[in-house]
C-alpha cells in the first residue's frame, strides 16, 4: 500500500474551514501521481514516450467525516486490478487513524492524440501488477 501525506491549506477549504468535497479527489490524484513516480514512472514521461494518458472512468467515493483547515492527512492507494487498459484502485483518506473518505477509482489508458483505448506498456503494467 502506498501512502502520501497532505496538509490541508486554506485554498482547500470552504468558508467554514472544511475541505470542499471535490478536493478529496485532487488529493487522491496527487497520491496516484506520486505512486507512479515511486515505481519509476512519471506521468509526463508516459505521455511523451508512449503517447498515453490515464483518465478516470469512474469514481465511487464515500465521505464519512470532514477534513479541516491545517489537518495533516494520509492518502493511501492500493491497486486492486491491473489490466491491459484498465486500472482499479482503492484510495482512502485518513486524519490520524480516523477514516474520512474512501473511493474506488477506475482508470483507463488512452492514446493522447485520439482518446481511444490503448494498452499500457508491458513494463508499466508489470510494475503496477507487482505492487499489489
């Protein structure tokens, strides 16, 4: 399981100091990018070298408790399924040990030029599969 620490800043919150609901998805995106980087794959390099982009096809997110201004969150990622064009991840956000929200994120790889489904490079797929 991969983990990333994220601090909540004023820009992440509403007028009441509560994290705005869509920012949880932003936090998860940052975690996914850092996870790929930890495996030796940079999003920009993937696009430049293979012409592929990751797109979110589905996000099933459940909110349990709010995050607040200046909380230090832990965002986790666990790959559940790695296919040729499909990647299914479970992501959770915690404040200390308290679960705040969780999501099932389904990604697909597309050709950047045409936005048609396209298989991940074998090296990337193997690295992702070996991480679960």
